[in-house]
């Protein structure tokens, strides 16, 4: 779809490094074109140390908003004037809305996860989750899931820097939400097996099994799965990770993170424009062959 750029065209963009591979410009420009919205979405390769300068420039140019990918998700929170509840708890954001120079930070990754799960016909409210990992993607999922009404979440991670940060987030969620959240050492196999056994959903929030290391699975013992378990892997390259294949063979329903990417973009789009992204069109054009 050809779009005419005028002197009135508003700027939306993506900041991070690297960004050349991102599907976000295609998604958002297509959505704006479909809805007749006068915005252009560009990607700018900005290292973390240059984020403050980039933000000053975008404010000067009156950009409506922008996405942030790694490595800038944490520093961008410190550059914002206001934080959404999820960004405040997680200390990270992937979306900025600029209202006349006032920057509000949001994290839509967790929203994308919840919408992707809902697309599979799974309602997580009041349910129990086992979450593997405590990095950026896992934290976004953890915080949004707790805010959206899950009953219990058991997080498993190795004892690294992410584990220490997760302890603070878990404490905050237990204090500020009705969700019971617990953090465990991933090496404790007995506790992991018990948690999965009473969970409605198992989520891999790590990069274990991502291409090119497709022969790896974060869960190696298929006996941990049960047929009532829904298994979600944030990885979408490959489309079916070894984890998902093992889970499927054990009788579980499965899904990858492809539509999480779509729906986090749709949530950002709504924050900037006030319009719903035409997700079925975007899905058909940019996700049908992924």
C-alpha cells in the first residue's frame, strides 16, 4: 500500500540495536495505511548510551511515540515522566507515548502474551502458571499475568542476576496484586515437577531452543507434562521448538510466541492512535508464512 508523506505526517518509530530485522515498521505502516492514519513508522539503530539524546530529538520533533527493543527497555523507563503499573513494577518498557512533551512508559509485551493465549481459547484468570525464566520477556509476562488476575504463578530461574531482580518483583506482586507468586531455583527438579503438575499453563520465557540451537529443550523429561497442560513458548523461530514438540507428543495443547509479537504491537498502536490495529489483515500479510 503506497502512502503519501506530507508536512503533516506524524512520526512513530522503533529504537534499539539491532533493529534492521524488525517486522514492526511493516506492521505499523500497513495498519496506518489500512486505517487512513497519517503516520510513518521508522526504525532507528540507537545504542543504549545514545538513548537520552535520541529521546531529546524525538521530543523536539514532536514524535507521537516509539517502541523500544533491547538494550534500551530499562533506561527508557528512567527517561519517561510517567510509568504504567506494569512498567513501574518491572522497571522496563517497550512503548512510549508522547503527549505534548510528557512521556508515558508502557510495557505491552505482557499484554501481547495474554492476548496470544486468549487467541488459543485459554482464559488465564484464576488459573495457575509455571513460568520458566526471569529475563525481560519472562518478567513482562509475569507482571501482566499477575495484574490480570491469575491465581498463582511459580517462577523458575537459575540463580543469576535475573534471579536477584526477580526476588524484588515477586515481593512487589505479592504485596500489590491478588496473585500468589513464588520464585524457585530451576535446579530443584522436584519442586519444578510439582509446580507443573498442578499448573494450567507452562510458559518458556527463555531463549532455550531458539534457532540455531533447535535441538535443546528447557524441559527434558516429558513425564513432567500432563494432558490438561497448555504449553506456551515465547520463541517463534523455529515455529515448533523441541519443548513444544515434546509437549504436543505428550498430549498437551501448544502455542509459540508469534502472535505475542503481533498483539504487543497492536497494544502499542492503540496507545498511540486510539484505534485498533486491523490484526486479521496484518496476520494474513506478515504472519501467515512464519
